[in-house]
């Protein structure tokens, strides 16, 4: 079965690993990651992203003639493949400019193993034109092959929703594309064989690239709108969540909620589109304004907590504060580009004694990247509690057991029991 298709997945993170597991149920798959530690963990059935469970890994980590997943951190095995799917990160730098370095490195690795009639598919989120203008020349140079004559490319944007146990990779409709009409059909057929939700074949690679980057820009703009509403209604002493609940009774009202916007997608992808627009001679006003507003929310949330503490005559210096949550979203261990760090740093800037509790993230990873020691267990008599991430574990917390009698409780996510809270975003 499918003996002629041998797939290499380049990058085994939140996107690559679930994709590799699905393909390995029907095809021979090589899963490649430059991190030997990551490969070792997966070979021991441990996925720190919590996207793939132990049973699923055990089910595919076998090598037979035609199906199964083989893991490696060395590229030699890639020469045995004829379809390469690249799923590496595409971050931004401190000035919010796109960093294509992981994509370039992955293209060099694949290019060195490319053979005649092979297909390279990119899934990493990029601005329109990256695949053909930036990656293809690298593939040609490394392989000494000619694009659309000796090898072909495609783009199929990832749509993984980290932490979502309902909509997994096979349940999310997949956009596909190819560098020629025939290759587009081949790529679409390949994905159709594992994606139960179906596929949509875009007319070109650039269309597929653009479709992905605007998905997250659209969400970013909508969230920025409700964040601005929260700031306005706070000035007017109106409960934002009550307003949104009332407005949501209309059938076509979009149910967005205010909050911190982080993560590797929504907090990053709009900059890719804005950068490309600027190169084309257009300054993106709406997209960048939304980004600035959402990036300001960490400081805003910290300021609001401090105001509430002052109103209650709680001494700011050395006050004992509990932050509930550090990941970028609820029920997920992913803290890439988390905006919880903005809240933490703003509060620490006022010499508050801030404890961070998050049962989802790996404490050693947070320590390594941010230098913060997350607490192992909750204590008592906090002067202020700020609910940052809506993990399911926090819903039933007895806040009264944690706070001092005069403490402030600020609910960023708006889903704690209102009898406990002083205010919410």
C-alpha cells in the first residue's frame, strides 16, 4: 500500500508531529528534527507539546515495508524520500521583522537530498511569495535541479490549534496548492487521503500563502476591537462581558472576547503580511494598529491591577501577588510568545512579589527561557490575584482560600465566579 510515496516531515513540533503521525498510518514516513533531545523523547513515547498521546505514538513508531514512522535527528535518511513536508517555525525578531532562518536551513537540508521528480511542500506560515521567491532558489542551488522541470513545490498552510483535543489535524479542512496544476492535484490527493474534513485546492501557491496569513490577521483585528471596547467601557464603568453577552444575542455578532494575544500565530503572522505590504509600497494601518493595541494589553492589565490595589489601600511595595497561568492560551502547555510575561514584568517593575502558577507548562522550560521559577503549589493570603489564563483547573478554585481578606482579584479572562472578583477586563 502506497509503497511509491515516501514522506519526510521536517520539524516535529506542534504542527509536524501530528501530521507525521497521521501520514504514518498510511505511508512510510521519516520524521526529522534537528533536536536529538526531541527525537529521544518521542522514541520513548513522550510528547512535551501534549498534541500526540503515548498510545498514538506507539501505534505508528514502527517500520514496515509500506507504513510507519521512523524518527531521526540526522538527515541521511531523507534521501530515501520523494515528498518533503517542511513544518518549521517562522518567528519575528525584536523589531517584529520576519525571521526566515529556520525555513532557509530546512530548505538547505532538503535541497541536499532532492532528486528528480521529488515534491517539496511548505506548511510554515509565511507572507505571499516566500515559497517561490525565497525557498525555491535555495532548493535549486543545493540540488543542482531545475524548478518545475526536475522537482516541484507546493504550499499547504498548517491550521493546527494547539491544545484543541476536538479539532485535530485530520478534522480541519486543508488548503492545498502546487507549483503546476498537475502537481497541485497530486498534493491535494495526498492530503485528501488523511484529512477527513476535506481539502480546498487553491489556484496558486501565493493564494494559499496569503489565505493562511490573513486568517490570523483577521482574528487579531477582531480581538483588538474588543480589547479597545474593554478599555472604553472600563472608563465608563460598564461591564464589558455583560455588553458582549447582550450583543451576542444577534445571530451575526462575532463572539470575540478581550484578553492577551500571544502565541506563535496570531501574535506573529500579521507582521509577515505587513512586512510584505511595505515592500510593495503600502503601509498597513489597520493590521499594525491592531497589533500595537493587542501588544499593549499586558501593561494595561498590570496597570489596572495596581489601580485596584491603590483604591483598596493595599501597599504596592512587596505586595504578595498570585498570577494564575503563564501559557499563551488555556489548557495548553505552549508558552511561545506568551503575553503573560508582559504582565509579570510590569508587576515586578513595581517591586511586587509575584508568584506564577501554571499546571500545564513545563517549569524547567520557563526557568530556562525566562528565568522564572513557577511555584509548585498554591499558598494563602495573597494581596492580589490575577487570573491570566483560563485553564480548566482554575474554574473551581476556592479563591477565598487563597486571598487575604482585603485582597484584589482581577479576572482577565472573565470566567471566574463573579462573587470572588473585584473586577474583570
